[in-house]
């Protein structure tokens, strides 16, 4: 058991040292993610991505019902996925989901960075960092009270 833990620690330190010289996000991704807005159409999203990565193309990824992800292959090494939903009135139209969930993939390092946005309010601060989420129906989900 100690050997496994030692190997894991050495591998973790080596990987961290290798990745420490590189930025966490590839060039252009921070500019893209900072401009994405809830309910942005997939066409607008693709235009934004193409401004930094002209060869990128929107490709539907994992979907379940009306929600899923669209993926953009930025380079041979990096891609991003953005949470979307289908318009209930016309399933051909897709829009950025209100919960704003993004994944940035580094296929070379086999690393996925999860980025999501949470409302930070007084109720959240009282919960010692626990977030409260609002559902699309407007209901607020809160962490259970501490005992």
C-alpha cells in the first residue's frame, strides 16, 4: 500500500511540474468563455469561437432529452464543451444553458477542467461556502441546515 501511495505521489508531482510551465487554459479560451452568455444561440456561440479558432466547428456531443453539450475542437490537443438546451418550440434551435457549464479538454495531458458559475449571495456566505442553485422553474435549492 505504501508503494502505491509513493508512486501516486511521485506521478502527481511529476505531472504537476510538467504542467506548471503551461497556462491552465490555451490561448483564446479565456476570451471565448468570458463572452458566452446564457441563451446565446449556437450560431452566435460558433461565431465567437471561430473569431479565435477559425477551423472550429460546433459538433453536438452528449445529449439527454432537451439538454446536452456542443463541442468545439480548437486544436488537435484542446477542445471545449458548452452546456446547451433545445428550444421547446423548435428542436432544431439550440441555446447556451442558463447554468453556464463549460469543459476544457486537454487530450494530450488527459485533463478536463470544469467551469461553472454559481450565484454568490448572503445565503451562500452563511452556508460556509455551500452554494444555492436556482432551477429553471425558479425554485431555489439550498444546502440543508447544519446541525
